[in-house]
C-alpha cells in the first residue's frame, strides 16, 4: 500500500471523526443579538478535500482546526496513540471491505498462505511450580511457514525454525547453562526442519477447538452480522464457538480485541467480505483501542496500526492492517501457544527443563503474512502432506437441534443413520460427531462417498422434525 493511500485513509477518517464529534450548528434564532447574519450564499458552504502526492488542501475556517489535528496525527514519531481516531479509521476500513471480493475455493482446493515470524523465548524457571527462578535465558528465533486450509476444517503446514539468536553473551550463557541448544539440529534426535503436519477439525460439532493452537480451521458462519451484537459476544466470550470463547487471554489484555486478532490470524471457513466488514465495525465499538497511524511492518509493508495499551503489560498486542482491503499485514506481541511454538526445538532430552519441568514466557514478537493467499489443488501440496491429507470429504452436514430436543433423542437418530447408511466395506464411510454442550445439540456427519448418500442423509434429518436447521456443505465456495 502506497504512502499516499495511507495518508488518504487518515485524512478521511479524521474528517469523519470531526463531522461526528462536531456540535450541531446553532439555528438562526439562537445567534446572539448583533451577531453577523449569514448571507444566502454562505449558508450552503462547500467543503473540498483533494489529495495528490501527499499534498492536501482544506477550504474554510474548519480547515485550520483540522490541519492542526492532522499535523499531530501524521507526525513521523512512533508510538503515538490517538484513541478518538481509531473508531473512525476502523469504520472506514469496514466500508472498504464491503466492496471486496473473497477468493472462493473449489472442490479439492486449499488456501495457501505464506508467513514470516519472529519468536521470543524466555525460560523463567525450572522445577514444578517455578521452584528455581532462571535469569537471562532468553533467545529469539526466526520462523517461516506455509499453511494450507480447506473448507472442511482441515489444515496443513510446513514450518522452518532458524537458529537461536541472543541479545548478549550473558543471555547465551544462561541459555546454555539451562541445557538448551542453539539449533534445532543439536537435539539428541534432531528435529525435522521443516516440520510438515496436517491437522483436522472437520466436524463442525467441534468448531473452533483448535483456535489459538494452530489446528484446523474455524467456521464463522454462525457469528452475528450485526456489529453491536458481534462486539458484545466477542468481548464477553459468548459467541458459541468454544475455542474462541475459551481463548487464553493474558490479564490486562482487552478480551474482545484479542479474539478479533485471533480470528484475523486463524484459518477460517465461510468467511466473506461482509463478515470482515462486520468484524472491523465491531472492533470500532470496543473501548480502549488506539490508532497508531501509519506503521511500517518488519517486512516493509505500510498500513495503519492499532493496539490496546495496558498498564500491566509492557508490550500489548498490536495489529497493522491495509486500510484499502482490511488485510492483516502484521501482528506484534501475540501470546504464543500451539504446534509451532519453537521453544521445543531447542530442548534436548537431557535438559533440566525435560527432567524437572519449568515456566516459559513465549511471545510472537511479530508475524507477517507474505503476499496474498491463493488457491491450490491437493496435488500441489508437498508429497508428505498430500499423503497425510488423503482424499477430501465429499460433503459435511451440520444439523442443529430444535429447542427442547434431548441429547438422547439425537443420539438415537445418529445411531440409526449410521446403521442404515454407513455400510462396512462400501468404500463410502461416514464420520459422525454429536456435541451436546453447550446447547443446542449439534450433530455433524462427514461423507466420503457419493453425493446421493449425502442427499439421502440430509432428507432423513430434515424429515425427522428434530432440527432447527440442516446445512449441507460441499466445500466449493
């Protein structure tokens, strides 16, 4: 994104903010006696804004105040937070998103994403309960990853971890003294580097179970489209997506903001421009978010930065987004957990950490998506991953029980459906899962056979009159 585009976005957001915050103009009778009356010409005053190569002009006296604020807003100093500008900027990003097109995956296709990261790893203590404090055993490591996800909740990744880097000799000595290695290849059993793995959360009954841990994808079709309702559910952890509602959040962080960040950094299905537009509108309604203005990422892109400063945290989570399309181009200071935590790559079997346990504080210092995601065929995956992934499902059925229908009733129907349609040795297996809590019950079926089998099961579920909805997803868009 060019600098002029960022400048234009900041100008427009400021103008929107000024318009929203300006007090209503007094009517003619409210003017003080003797005050100058407006002429008929000046009653309809024209306000004109132009942008060209970073140069802009504002007409009228209002421009003086606006220009003063703009000078403060656009100062090159970093770390400056303008809380009143954040909501206006986020709403404009939401408006821009409404006109975007989302790439639609076809059957047997995966969304491919490239990422660069830098992790900070800090061994704080050894022993159960943090019995022995450890000082200075800190390192960083560069991580690069390619991730693939499909519309059935399956995801694969190829992860490469670089050498441990140290800010000082003291840090390296403390690291070595704790029995940690400087390279993933120095372990007793050298780590596969890159590591390649596929995970699956194909059942929508367990939707979002892998959020925060880099496993599978999350279906967001159930999230409300109304920004106010969405903001409330994200803040209170009542979205109904278990992994999102139970997301581990550091004390001092804004829970709504952190859940939005997690959605922006997670593989999603059923996402649309309208969903992302509502997400940014919801973010604009959350208190405490500050606009950081033009921000350059570690890989050289330019966007608008936002964070929620905290008195109890040195480095709060921060995002940088492209205001023209809402794309996340960097996240900083993200709580670290999951399958790609690189610390384990530097732990040998003889390390005191393995024998005694200990306490860690790992952080993604920054994460940058590289380029735009693209759709690829299963045959384009690395051979190891293509073999792990196997054939993609034919379809996924998600049936949500009507109010008052018992778990036992749904369980009985599930058994009957599998007994009737899941014929052993037919080469057309059906996987099934029932989620009974939190209510309502959700019954899901994953099919690998012909579409006729999918239609037959869907008809049985619909005719049972036990479900408020029966959704069939063939994974093509």
